[in-house]
C-alpha cells in the first residue's frame, strides 16, 4: 500500500470513528490531543487499526506515538512487516 493511500485510509477512519474535523489532522498535530483520546478511545483506536490493517497492536507501541506522522509511520512499518498470506 502506498504511503498516500495509507494516510488517506487512516484519516478516513479517524474522522469517522472519532468525529474530528479533517482539517485538524496534520502530520505534526498531537494525536492524543487532536482526537481527545482517553484510555477507552485508545482501545477503540487499536480495534480499528487491527480490523483495517490486519495486525495486532501492542499497548507499548503507543508509547512512542505522539504525532499523526508517528502514527502513520508506525502503521506503515507494521503493514510492510506483514508476510503476505
């Protein structure tokens, strides 16, 4: 999956799932603050990632994710690591 395609897919489900304005989602924006995430929202985010991209997310993976760019990079890396079935 191309990076642009991946970002569009991620932004699409973030806008829908977290009811955030697409204009607020920029690479340098803070993920937690922009989406107003609490602990339950993180669970929702993990479920959405796993169902859309087909890999398991470890809670500790989120420790290094601060911005949307960090999030895009993380998802892209995990998608590229998956072995085609």
